[in-house]
C-alpha cells in the first residue's frame, strides 16, 4: 500500500513542477472548460412544485400524470372571502367584481367558479335545466333569503362554495394542465393531445408564477377590511417556495463568500491566499450550476443548499494545499518548488478526501426523492470540480502572479499549532477517559434517537404569520380543506358507469368517507358522478328532496346523463371519461403533516377495493403525491445512510491501507451523526426531506479531516515509529488546516440561519453542530484510539517499536 502512496505523491509533485513550467496552458484549458459551462447558465430552470419531488418514472408520478391527462389539473387556487354575510347585496356585488376580474386577468385559465356561477340543476315539467345559481339575480330580500336557503341545503355547495353558516365563500380558480402550443389555436391544441406524435408539456414553475402573481394582483385590488380575502392552494405554495428559494440562494451564497473571505484573510493574510481559493470555489459553483443547466436539471427545494455547500466544501482543498505552500515559503523554498512540494505533500490527501465526500454524496443518487438524487449527483460533481480547480488551476495562478509572500514565521500560527498539539498530547495521554466519555454520550444519544419521527409538511416550513399559512389555516378550518385526493375507478368496459350498482357504490363511499376524522385529518367534501346523477334525478322528479338518489334502472341512468350533457354543462367531463368507463372520486382534505394521513390513505384504498372488487382502483391526486413523497423520505434515509456508511468505510480501508485502522477511523465519523440524531430526538425535531440529508452529507465531510489526520499520522509514524510523536507532529502540521476547513464548513451551514423557512434553519444548525462535533472527535477520539491501538501493537511487538518520551509519559496516565 505504501508503494502506491509514494508513487502518487511523487506524481503530484511532478505534476506541480509541470504546472509551474506551463502555467498559461493550464489556465487556458480551465478557462475554456469554465467558459463552456458558464454559457449554459441561462438555461437554468426552477421547480418547486410537489410534482418535482418524485422521479418521472415513479409509480405515483405515472399514475398522477395519467390522471392529469384524463381529467386535467387538480392543483387549484382558492380565494376565500370572510367573515361576511355572503348573501348580502353589497358582498355579492364585490364577489361579482372579483370573479370578473379574475376571469379577465388570470392566464392559462380553465374556469373560475364562485357562488354566482355555481351549477344549479332543476326541473321544469319534463325539461332539465342546468344554469348558474345566480342566473337571475334576486330582486327582493325574500328572494335572496330563499336563494340562500336553497344554497345551504344543496350538498355539493357545502365546503366547496360556502361554509355551513354562509359566512365564508370560496372562489375556485382552475387552470390548464398544459402549456399552450406556440402558434396553435385552442382547438388545434386540444386535437393535438390525441396525436401520438405530440407530447404536451405540463405547466412549469414559470407559468405557475404568472398565474399566482395575476391572482394576487387581483386579490390586492379587491381586498379590504370589510371584504377580507385569503389566497391558498398548491400553486400559491409553489410560488412562495420559489420566491423564498431565489431570495435565500442569493443571500446564502453572498454570506458564504463573505465568511470564507474573512477566514482566508485571517488564515493567510496575503491577497493570493484570499483571491485564488475564492476564485476556485466560485468557479466550481458556477460550473456545477452550468452542468445542471446543460443536463436540464432544475433547481429544486433540497438543491438550494448546493451553492453554499460547494463554496464551503470546495475551499477546504485549497486551504490544505496553501497551508503547506506557505509553510514551504517560510522555510525558504522558491515559489515554484514550494508549489510542487505542497502538491506532493497534500495532493493525495486532497484527492482521497474529495473521493470520500463524493462517495457520501453519491449515496443519494438512487433515492426515490428526485431533487435529493440530483443533489447527490451534482454536489459530487461540484466536489470533483473544486478538486480539479484546486489541484491544477490554483497552482498555475500562483505561479503566474507574484503573491508577496513574507518569509518569516507566523507567531500567531505557531501559538495555534502549539495549542492544537497540546490537545493531541492530552488525548494520547488519557485515551480510556476520552473513549469512556464518548461511549456515555453516544448511549445517551441512542435514547434520543428512539424519539425521532418523520414528517413531510411543507406549510410548516413557513413563518406562522405568513399570508400563506394564515390563508391556508383559515380555508382549511372554514371551507373544509385546501388539498384533494383523487380515486379513479376503472370499470374496464364502455358505459360501465351507466350501471346503477357502481354509482350506488360511489354514493355509499361518500357517505362512509365524509364522517371520517382522525388526528388532524377530516374530510371536508367529496365529489363524484353519483352527485351529478342524484341532482338530475331529483330535478326530473319535481325537485323533490326524496328523489336525491341513484335511479335503479341502467337505461334511466344513461338517459339522465344524456339529458345533462345536452343541457350545455361540461361538468360531467370532469368526473367521467368520454366512454363512461372511468369515474373520478374527489376527496377534499386539509393541509396537515403527511404523517397523519397514513391510516387515512390506507383506509380509502381498502374501502374502494372492497366496494369495487372487479374494477381497477387507483388512488392519486395531489395529496396522495405528497404522501408518496413522505413515504419516499423514510426509504431515502435508511438507504442513503447504509450506502454512505458502506461506501465510505470501504474507501477509508483502501485509503488507509489497513482494515483495522480503517474500521477504527469510522468511529469518530459515525459518532457525531449519532449525537446529532439524538439531539434531534430530544428536541422533538423531525426527519424531513432536508434533515435526512445531514447524516450522509456530514459523514462525507467529516471523514475528510480524518483522512488528512490519518494520512499525515502514517507519514510521521513511519518516520518516528512513535504514535505520540506522530500525533503531535500531525496536529502541528495539519491541525490548523483541519480547524480552518471545519470553520469554513460550519460557516457554510450557519448561513442557513438567515433562511426564510424554518426547515433550512434547522438543517443548517444541525449540520454545523455535526461537523463541529466531527472535528472534536478527530482532535480527541482519533488520537485516543491510535494511542490504544499502537500501545497494543507495541506491547505485542516487545521492543520492536520505540515510544517517544511524550508518548511514554502520556501512557503512564492513560
């Protein structure tokens, strides 16, 4: 193992001399590479929608897309009014003005539905009349009261258009599922959906943003203290996430660059020690984003941590190289020779740490959560780019531009090196004490881990007083929910839903589901073809309430559906396909944590399969998509942690070249993650799409310092054959760089405390804690473990291994 290490170290030193000999060629090559990737940046897209959380080939996404293709977009915007007297003349006039303004102003619009144009089905003689509820405006207070009572007694209006006491009303804004095709009329676009060669595109974040901004502009024009308006729904949530993300990314990146610049100034106190590391990490970030744009991968919620992460991680490579470079300069070496020696000393360690970091990140690449998989792939790519820029571009820049290095020792640095060496000596001298305390802390953390639980509730990430949270809570409470779950029943036969038994079963399911309540979950309303048929049947029987039922005869059901279609209403198309073989059953529910929907989703699926044993039942819709994301989060954590630990352990064993040392070196890297998870459990912090990243990310980062430590320890142990002396020298030469890179990493995570959303603040603070604990473990636990391992080795070897005086003294107090 030593032979290949020596070979690689010699290769890095030789490469350093070659770079110094031809620095302009090196700079030109990286300028071309960077230029190509930077030109891809204008192609960058953003996707904060719920559909962006799963892979396109995920079964839940496939089912959801099939549903959208058949029945349109179920992500609706809700504008609620209240508390007001809905059926008062002034309020109705304001609703009318708001309704009309929405129809005139909102792009990609399918339909605006309010109490004014709500479907009203009635019969006059043998004629079926389907019209707007306010087809004729009431002229007297008595007529208005009669209309109010009629609305309150109509089941389909309850919690859809008005609440139970008519103090709140909702306007529903439905938009197209697809982007319009350039240069095509609506009819041509509709026809094209049936053409096998044309693949329509769903509305993207950009179009969704247009829609929500238009709605909010209208709402702002009409809202007043006497006419309070609340805007909610998945499109609004997506837009707010997009706004927060764009604002936070810029804020995080600027703060990370500023903090890293300050740290570089403190560490090196030369302009080259600040400018060139910043150049490499900023280029690494820009090129990583360019790669994402080139492959058409949008920025999504979890990937917003990528910029500050790349900045913080990437600077570590430069720091380890520069630390040795400036030490060589102070020792009197010529600049080019100092560069070559620095690469020979640190190049291999930097390579190994980058490989382990990338390995930890790539553990996400096969997860079910699409943006986390993207984060794994492209953050690993960013780490590799930072490695290449640090190993090759930065030395070339140093070789070209004089950096004004001072050739004298840095007293402050010497004092810090001495302090760090003393920490190492302390750990070597008291290994059993340190390891006992570590074991106690881990045992206590294990108790906290038992209290961990999962969560996926995007709304909880926002400040409680934000407009979105207030509006969603209000509409959930007053109007029965802001989310929908869809159940598609496929009879598999043409005109299958002319069959009364199927329609009766749909009606029975509504009666069974609507009373459902559990912890935080309730059902506000259900809709299905059975509701429409019961309306028709009642209207054709002199509007008598006792005839609000499903006709028992198949032919009669078919005739009533035909009458409804001939009335001019297209509402039947929203709940049945064209050949009446598939029926849509919509369940309106509140926006709460998906963990509470476990029993509900399972119950709905079981009930429908029991009610329709011979039909194909598909549970889908926005709420089911969110639930599938929650389920994938649980799988992601288990898989990514196992893969990361296995991959990094194997890499550590190969890199250290010793099975026993490789396994031992994983202890101080896993321990901080155990402690972090224990803290989360103790503080009742949940595992969500962000916090599940901490373990694998922290493991990939924490192992870097361990590799640098072990890399230098092996060098000095081979030189002195004294573990205590080797630890002392390692802390003196590498400890400062390890400390700096940890401060840089924690700074990169601490900037998330500036986030607009609570989940990012939690992620940043926990990640910073874990990385800090990892450094503490490297400074205390690793030397303690090495002291015990090499003490056993020395004991078994007799006098074959000589211990230095510091180690002997420490061993007496162990």
